[in-house]
C-alpha cells in the first residue's frame, strides 16, 4: 500500500508513519515543519519526506500521486492558539483539508481525517456520542467540524471513502513538552523530571478521556480498512475507560518519577471544556476499535521514554 501522512513529522503523524513502514508500506510524509520536526522521523529512514504547506493545492496533489490512503493528520492545532489566530487556523485546517480531499478524489484514495473531541464542547450528558449536537467553543473546534462535513460530503458526492476520527486527548512517547501549547502529560512529566513546578490550569479537577498514542495509531489503520458501513462516518477514538482528572494525572506522574511536585495554578484556559468522555461503541462496532493501554500503563511508558532524554 502507498500511503501519504499529512503532518507526518508531528507527534501522531510520525507514529503512524513508523507503524506503516514497519508493516512494509510505501509512505510519504508531508509537513511544513511549523510544528513538526524531522527528528521525529529520524528512525524511519525509508520514508519519503515532502516539505509542503497544505494550503498549496498543487504541492498536496503532487505528494499524493499514486497514493491509496491519506492519513490526514496535518493541522494548525491547539484551542488557545485558534482563539489567538482564528484566521490562520481556519485557512490551514479547512483549506488544507479541502486540498487533501481534492487530491484523494483524483487518486481514488481513502481518507482518514484527524478530528477532535473539542467539537463536542461542554455537554451535559456523558459519555459523548457522535450524534450529539456540537457546542463549539473555539475556532479550532469549528475548523474540525468543517473538516468532518467536507469528508462526509466527499463520500456522498464523489464516492471518496472517508472516516473522521474524533481524538480524545492523545498522549505518549515523543510528544513535545517544549511547545507553548503542549499537552498536559509531557509538561507534567518534564516538570517532575526537571524538578520544576508543573503548571495546572484552573483547579485541576477538569477531567479528560486520555488516549494512548498506540491506540490512536491502531484506530487509523482500522479506519483505512473500514467497510462500507463505516465510510463517511464520524467515530470517537478514546481511552475506553473513565476520564481522569488533571490532578490525578499529576499524582500518577509524581509516583512514577518518585517526586513530590508543588503545582503552580494558573487561570483556566479560554475555550477549554470541563469534561470529556468518549463513547467508543460505534467505533468498536464499525471498525473493530478496542483500546488496549490504560492510563497507568500509558503514563509508565511515557515516563520511561522521557527519562533517558532528560539525563
């Protein structure tokens, strides 16, 4: 199989590339390196890398030539950044997705689109199901919902097989803690290893459905092989267990690093939601998704990856 991975030098994209190459597939990684890093692909020597902006229709089409599957991970991510830069977020995420879908239509390729649980916003009923009315709280969430709509339209209008995966708080080895908009897990791990105070937004009792990176990669590969009943659909990709509070994440990381950190509390971030919890029954039924790594094991693997890099 020949696959293209947009955002291939990013956290999730590089893990997908690594898995595809390990299985013997021909892989093209596309990234503009605005967030992604080539070092994320250093251990994937057989991959072909194309530096390109997803807003460049011709560049995307050229990179996708001959591909059978597009794993569309590339995006301008982060809820806070989208509030600061709504125009660029919309341009990259919506126009970029349109260009990917145009290329996939021309190549007859399957598209697996990385959406986000941020589409749900603040809901009153849990767990979150795909048919709930979105309560959008950020331009980032709006851009991801628009991407889902385009994917659905491409299946119904052009017969392009698409699956949109709503990721729930993905974490794991290789996640960048240095980025201003970094996720909570790598920042907590590095703070504990460095002996600095971890930053907790708000009271820390906000809870999330944390999903280990290996499970997200598996969901992508399953979605690429989705039967017709799964095409054009939106599916939750979560951890499959009760959500975990931010305070509890810090407790687990502290235990794993044998530290006793004193968190520094900051105001809640604009656009953040209070709770996420995925109902994964539809993904389980349609593509056979079954997460295999719980939060304790996932954090153990994450800390083990970061520890030697901090010595």
